[in-house]
C-alpha cells in the first residue's frame, strides 16, 4: 500500500506524521523541512502482518511534485523517513527529479519524504479577543497552508522554516 500527499492535498498539514516537519540531517544537525511531498509505504502479508523487504535490497519510490512547486523543485533532493521513536524525520539518501516527479531508492517501508532542509526559526505569540482575553484552541492559518493552534492560555509556539515568509 502507498499513500501519497503533497502541498496541494487538502488538509495536508493535518496528515503529517508527528504533526510537524522537524528533522535531523545526516550530520546530526536539527532542521525544519520544506516538503515537496511524502508517502506512507506498507507491505501487508496475507495474514495482515506488516512485512519489510529483504535487507540490502532497495525499493524505488516515485513522488509526484505538486503543480504549485514544479518551478522551484530542485533537480536532486534529500530523502527523509519518519522515525516513530523520536518523532523526527531522518535523512537517508536522495531522490532525483524526472519530469514532474522525484524518484528515490529506500531501504525500508514507512513514511518517506522528499524535502529541502532549512534552519528553523521560532515563532510564537498570543491570540486575544478585543478585550485582551486570551483565546484557547484557536487555529491560525499562515500562507493559506500552515496552521498553528493556541493552547489553553491563547499562546502558540513552533519551529518554522526560516525561508517561509508569514502572511
């Protein structure tokens, strides 16, 4: 089974494993990812059990690049898998652009991502009503794509790709 999502998928951010795109690159540096698409891959046996491919064998995945990202998609991009234990994306390999998609070889089946790593910036604030009372559980939409939700005190905080301007 494979489930592909990209920037143009409705509700994209709510479908990201871990809820964000925080990552660790191959050198161990913390990064935030600008995504060009991701895919959950699973092999299921006849008894419903999860299967993995043989060790030392690779599988090739193809990620369709969103139409809104075609012009800015680099010719080569790092591959990342989601580590369930750390709730972080980890860099492993690269994918090559071919037409309107990326192709890359992976070592196991899980969530995979074709993303550009950038430094993260902290974004934080508080949402209040006209009388200055903090508003809890308010969803804030940035750039018609990214969302943050306020906590019980009306505050929000997140790591944000430094390259993404907030509008």
